[in-house]
């Protein structure tokens, strides 16, 4: 496998990871809107939101490594991660 094929494969995995993250956020947003007690919300935030944040950080780290290998060419994933990720993720992070 050539270096370009590896980079392309990594990019495909990162794209899927971003879309998976988006789906997690949409589901999480729906769970937060359900009528829950304070203790239930605290447990959801402590478990699910922390998992989502770790997923986001992992994608960001993988994208940084990919950027370093590709001479800092900004790709679709970097654009999605930093500019197109839904605003509600940022809002939820600030609220939490």
C-alpha cells in the first residue's frame, strides 16, 4: 500500500468517525430533552457526554496526525471538525 493510499484510507476512517460523532450528538441531544430527574441527568452527562468528548478529542488528534503527514494541507475532515460541526455541540459543552 502506498503512502497516498494509506492517507486516503485514514481520511475515509476519519470521515466516518466525524459522521458517527454527529449521530452521537444528535442522539445525546434527544436524550437531554427527555424528562429526567437531576440525578439521571447527572449520570447521563458523566457517562455519555464524557464519551462523546473523548471521541471528539480522538478525531481531532487523528486529524492532526494526518495533517502532519500531508504537509498541513487542510482537508475535508479538518473543515468538518472545526467549521461545520453543529453549534449545539459547542453549546452543550459550555452548558456542561
